[in-house]
């Protein structure tokens, strides 16, 4: 599976990529959980108006 290979190679990059995917019915419960976290991150980053000036600092609420 491609997603597993991505996580083995670079877990942070894989999480970022996962956040841009559509939720699929074949996601395992663990992958669905990770998808939820990644989706929250992408939503938070996309709503940060000064992202180009703030660097990599991003606060994601609980």
C-alpha cells in the first residue's frame, strides 16, 4: 500500500499528504484516526492568513 510506504519513509510528509486525501471506505480505524488529525492540520493551515510570514509555527486546537 502506498500510504504505508510513505509513512515508513517520512511520517510527517505522509501525514501532510494524508490531509489532502478524501476519506476512503478502506481506511482502517488507525488510518482513519490519523486522517482526522491530518485533516484538522490542513484546515488550520489553510485558515492561517499570515502563513507565509509565520514559518512552520502552527497551533492546532484540541
